[in-house]
C-alpha cells in the first residue's frame, strides 16, 4: 500500500463517525467517557497498525526519521490538525494541534529506532537482509502511532463541540540518546500546556507515580599519530591507548560514585589494522543517576578520566558532549487518572495463533514471565526506573504522566532482537490499541476536569519546591543531529 493510500485509509471513517461504540472491556468503569472516542480509535485500528508497520520497516536512526516523521505528520494533517514541521531547529520534529483555548493537553509520540537490532518479525534471531542495521527494539513505531490515533480521536470530539480546548501531538525524534524533547522544551513548545500524557511499549502493563534516571551522554575522540606498529612504534601516539586508559579510569571511578550510579560505554572507533598505530579512536559514554544534581559533578569526574587518557598518551582530546536529560518528575494526580483508565480498558488476550509465536519467543528468554501477566496492571508508584528518557525534562515544566502496555512477550527485555520481532507481530498491535484508548480516555478526563488539572499543577509546584528547572545541556547547545553517524 503506497503512502497516500495508507494515510487515506487511516483517516477513513474517522471524520464521519457514528456515535455508537464497540462494547469496552469494563463498561461500568468507563465513567461516562463518550463512546465516540473509543469508536474513533476502533474504526481505524487496522490502518493504525499498517502505519506502525511502515515505521517498523523504515527503522530510522534518531534525527534521521524522515519517513517515519512524515507518515505521522501527514496522517495528522489529513485529519484536519494544524501541523508545524521542523520545530526547535530539528527537521524531523513537529507539532500537530486542533482546537483553541484552554485546557491544552499534550500527547507525546516517538518514532526512532536503535542501531544493531536489525530483525525480522520471526521468533528466532534473523536479521533483515535489506542492509538496514536498525530495529525498533524499544517499540517507538507503536508509541508514535497510538499517540497519533488518540490525538485524532480527541480532535474529533473538539470538532463536534463535545470538548473545548486544544489537543496537541508532539512528534518527538531521537529519544534514544538524542534528547530531542529537551530542545523542544527549551524552544518553549510546552510553555502553554496544562498536562502531558505519554506511554511506552513494554512486556508488561504498568502505571503509577514513577521516576527515571537522569543521564548525560558524551563522545571522547582522541587523535594521535599513525606509525608502523612493529617497525617504528616509538613514532606513534596511539589514540586507542587513550581510549583504553579512559575506560580503565572509568572502571576505577565506579568504586567511588554514589549508590545507583550507572556508567557504560561502547568503543565506536579503534583503528583499522593491528600493524598501524591508530591515529583516531572514539569511545561513547552514558552516565546516569536518579538525581540530576548529583549527576552533574559525576560527569565532570568522567571527563577527567578522558583528559588523563589523553595526557598519558600524548594525544589530543575532543569532547563531544551530546547533552543530558533530567529524571522524570512524578505526578500522582495524573497517574491516578491514567492508572484508572488502563485498568478499566485492559482486555489483552492471546489467540491460538498468537500463542505459537509467544511460545517460540519464550524459548529464547532467560527469564520469561507468566503469560497470564498480560491481564494485570502493575502499580509502579514510588519506584525509579532503570532507564532514562527525555520525557523527564517535559515533566519538570508541565504536569506529566505515562504508562506502559504489554506489546512484547512477558519477560522480553527492551533493546533486544526479541522486542523487535514482537513489534512486527500482532501481539504488539493489541498493546498499541490498548495504549491509544487509554491515552484518549485519560485525555478526556483531563479536558472535563479543571480541578484535576489544578491539582496536578499544584503538585508539580510542590515537588519542584524552590528548584528552578535547568536542563543538563550546555549553554547554546544545538541538537546533535549527526550523533548516529560515524565519527572520523
């Protein structure tokens, strides 16, 4: 199906919907939400899945998601939303909004893929043969599509004058290390929002008052002198030696950091032949901690490790700081709304055909979880997730809450080939559909409850206290649009 046909099918009945809804899983718990919202999402369920699969197939790196961004932006624009492309100086970032006035409810959408995770939709390790090394190991193809579907459903209600206010979709590139939302926050794109909702694919359903790890990213690039490694080693200055000394120093640093610190790296360039002293080498680091205020000085100490490596090897050091992201500021007021909707709507189940795929994937998992867990919604209130997300910066300037749905076989780790395979399978479509409905009905609750929005704003102010939001970016820093491209 070509792009225009796909988008037309996606819009389909959405603009001429009857107000009769498919029967929800728990009708009594829907609390009066308009049936038309659910029907709007159900009516284009198949087309939403097709768009998600287009994005899954494209599997584009952060800041280079031209196809994925356009698919979502065009679909939203075709549904009558006002789309602004290239926001915050980022070619693949955009906003799409409908309505006017307050409240302004934002819904986040992501669509970037991960390197080294090329995989077909088969339940065994099988990289694609099209030359694309990327794969959707974090399910962002589902994330963006479900959020777009929910946004259109709310826009339909504003158009029919059942709701008043503004709904805004944020097309957010490069969540995986690129920190695009930070630049979108700094550009003022969230300054008028009353609340923001988001979700994430997972191997479980979960919601609650949860935080995350703050994170800073950096590439240390070393330049030395090439020479024959056997014939004239004394004339060489090894950039790879500088990387190895940096890594050793960072290993020692781990012993002297606060609890919950995480430091990890990959060597992205280390030379081309063992008989040539490497004149260029690069190592890519993440450093994390639950509190940004503690993370800042830790990052400074990591830089000292790289400077020591350069000093000892007589090489030149270039520090490519790629930015940082804050920890999520939880919001209990909003999380109660989201949790209630997710619990009421959860109708996940596996068909006989699904079970064949599920069984095969489970054989590859070191710690599979019970299949029955897809019927549950875990309460993660008061916890700190082990990962990081640039949603954190959004949550410091506007009340924000999210959740996860089971799009992968229970026990599947994120950023794995199994997650990519699940993302191309129908079990992922079920989780995506549940997420779209949850987002839309939670947004409806916020549109119709000024008191909830006031309480959420008051909670954010109280949690923030006297601390003024400041990003972990350097002054005047620009989006690292080429962060996924090899350094030289």
